């Protein structure tokens, strides 16, 4: 069952299927990062742990961007020869 995503995280309950609607709502909130934010702010996070977490996410995003760029290059059909004269 596909529900349209609303700004206020609203989920339509059809035919009294509350459990299914709760599952859809949990998926929407997980995709928005609500649970991660809740778990992170539940207890005090030391500044060193916060720096490590932020630096890790930065490095991870840079790595993912670079890998997606490389994969896009490899998947191109008309790409230039990366090693000219070595065939």
C-alpha cells in the first residue's frame, strides 16, 4: 500500500488497518532520520564523540560520492580509454 508523503508525517488509515499505518509511519520517520536524532539526543554526547561522529559522516559521504562517480564512469558506454596504448 503506497501512501503519499505529507509534510507533517501524516499517514492515511484505510479500512481500520492501524498496524499497517503505524509501519508506514515508522518507515517515514526512519527515512527522515527521526529515530537516529532521538537516540543521539537521549543522553549527553561528549564533544570528542560528537567530533568523531561528524568527521566519520563527512568521510563516509565523500567516499560514497567518489565511489558513485567512479561507478558512473565505469558504466558509461562511450568512455575514453583510461590506459591509452596499453591494449
